[in-house]
């Protein structure tokens, strides 16, 4: 008999890749969705429910072999009740408690690289609090902390492709947040990881006993700057370099204070995180998972035509 995996966030960017990987390996999938159905709905048992209804979640999880919790946000919408605290912390607590109540032991959790107790961003702070609840549970948990995730369906790469074509503001150049008065003081280093490698890691973890009660940073093998990332996207999408220029981080932060949030395509947390290195040592991951994620440039070429 095939085994069933319960996935939260199954209709999202990462969730779609994870459910595809599960189906390719002949797992049955139950996916918790709020509105948008997963792409392969005919092969997925769609569970329409509330992330915060623990009893209902427990009923849906009962009989599954593992839970993969992927739900997270990068932008808050407080008027809709969508905040980092509610989604990351309270949402995780609900899913963990429901998993325990359902009698399922295996639980795999999506966190984020850079998460920790002393971080400046609310995004990373709430991701850390979510991890603490997972670690305090009786579950056989694994926590995976990906770096910037890239792929053809990802919102960031779709936006970067529009910048490369001059079809999204600021139109004349591809922007990033830079330190210093005029933004030319640099920004954090990146180590992007391909979404299919992230999906592989989550599915591999299900039956990998070495990963139980372990936390793994996950990134690709290449450490690059924001300008290098933009140049690579432009070359892959339009076949030539595009101008890349910084927006001063201090000015971007100021905008988040005075401009209504719905009018900005970024928030203060994104500015803060862009100034921090988002890199990691892959030694532990490669040892326990047995594979090395693909390079940024090679992975980008595999889906550039779809951007």
C-alpha cells in the first residue's frame, strides 16, 4: 500500500514542487489549501480547512505517515489577520499540536536560513519561535532552513525577469538594496537554492532516520552578490546584461515607515534581510542527505525560458 503524506501550503511555490516530488515517488498526498487548489489536483486529496483549527487538522492528518509543514509568508496583511506572528508561530503550533493529536510521529518543517533568537527582522524572529515549538514537541521532527529559493514559478524570479525586460519598476535598471548613503556600500551575500532541490530534501527526509531531531541549513553551492544574481538573470532571459543599481537601504526603510504598505512591493524586513549574508556551510547537509544541490547558473538555465 502506498503511504500518505499531509502537506500544508501544497498550492504554493515550494508546496507545488514538494507535491510533484511526492507524487513522482508514488506517495499519496493530502494537501491543506485555503483557496487556490494545487496544480495536480486530480492526483491530490485536497483538504480545505483552517490552519488554526487544530481538531479539524488532526482529523485530516489521522492515518497519514508524515506531515510536511510549509506554510509561511514574506509580506504581512494585518487587516486580514495575516501577520508573521500568527502564520509562523500560531500556525506552526496548531499544526504541531494537530500532528501529535493525530498520533503521527514524523514531521518535517520549513524554516529559513538566518533564523535565530537575536535577529533584527520580525520574519526571522517568528521563524525561530516556530522552531522552538517544533523542537519542544514529542515528534520525530526535522527542520530545514533554505536560503533564497529560486525557480520558474517563484514570485521573485518572475519579478527579476520583468526587471530584465524593463517591464517592472524601476524600468531603467534592476534594483537591490545597498548600504551607505547612496547604496554603493554593498549588501549581503546570497547562496540561492533551486526549488527542486528543496523539494528533494523534504521528501528524502521522510525516511532518512539520520535527519530526525536535526536542523539543516540548505543552500546551493554558489555564493553570489545581488548584482551577480541580476546579471545572471538578465543574461538568461534577454541574452545580455542590464543595468543594475542599488536603492539605499536607509531610504527603503524610510519608505516603509511613511508609505502605506499596500503601495510598496517590499517591507522593512526584506530590506533588513537583504543586508545580511544568507549563506551557510553545506557539510552536514551533504553528509546526511547524500547529495549536493545544483548550481545557481545551471538551474537557472533549466527554467529561464519559462520566465
